[in-house]
């Protein structure tokens, strides 16, 4: 999609915090997991919307935080089922192949359910050759852990501190691309330990809408808002 309001010739990286699934379910008098299934369906719609903008190359979605692992067993089982089903769907997705979408799944892999871990590996292997679009799924993810893990890797390499320059850390992070726009739904104004390093100069849009109620109209409004911003990068 090419719109008159888009003046930037570069690609952008959108990071999404899809908050409000549980409150959406509570509002309808449904079990909490009902909201997660509705949220997963909305993620599919959201990715389709992003694909219609040529300027959007990378989308990173906060699927599960490390803190979310403390939720009750039943809710977590439904979440793992959702992740598995959606990852397996990428293996036969015509859209993934046609649009050459590279799928990455990052996070503390050792806590993933074994079948989810295998589905994630299969999805990444299948799409490893693609680079036209990138879809990052952050699963059992925490930004502080990601940064500490990257520093440990640098130390293990034996890199002298005199050679640690800006940009070196990027190579050891799960997601190296800087974030241009963060969208958080659910009427909460915080980052919740999500991509803190990558979002140093990101524009942030907080939506009052619960994630399953998020619409294409609001998404387009946010994209227009983003391209009206005068980005200064701290200057």
C-alpha cells in the first residue's frame, strides 16, 4: 500500500503489546482462555493489515512474558495450545510462502512446552530462507533477561571491553532491529519489560481498546499518526 501521507522511504519495525484479552473475556462473562483465542484470531488480522503496508517490514509481538508463566495451569495450557496451533499453521500457509515471511520465535526456550518448542523450530527452519517480511514472536520473553543474556555471550566470546562499541550488543540480542513504533492496547501505559533496548527511540501509542476489539480503522489511524511524528532520535 502506498499512501500520500507516507513520506518515509525506509522500512519500519512495529512492536505490539496486545493487552486486554483477559479483561475482554471477563466483560463477556467468559472464562479467561476465551479472550486468548479471540486475541489469537485478531493477531492474524493484524498481520494481514501490516502486510498491506509496503513500509512495514518487521512485526514483533509480545506473546507471553516471563511473568505470565505464573498464571494458573488451565490458562497456560490453553495458551500453549494456541501457540502450537498457530505455529503449525505456518507450515502449510500459502501466505507465508507467497509473501516470503520469515518467522522467528524468541524467548526462554527451556520453559516452552516440548510440542510448542518443536513447532517453533519447524516454523523457523521452514521460513529461514525468507527475508522480505519478518514476524517475531516473543514467547516467555523478558527484555532484561535478553540484555543480560547478550552481555553473557559477549563475555563468553572473550571480547575485551575496549572493543565493546555501540552496536556490538545488537548482534547478540534475539531481535537486533530497532523498533520504530510500539502499539500497546488495553488502556495500560507501560512497556512491561518489552524490548527496552530496541525501543530506545520508538514512538509509543497507547490504545484504550481491548486487544480483541482492536479494529483496522484504529490501526490505520495509528499508522497515520506515526508518519506525522517528527522523529529526532534524541537530537
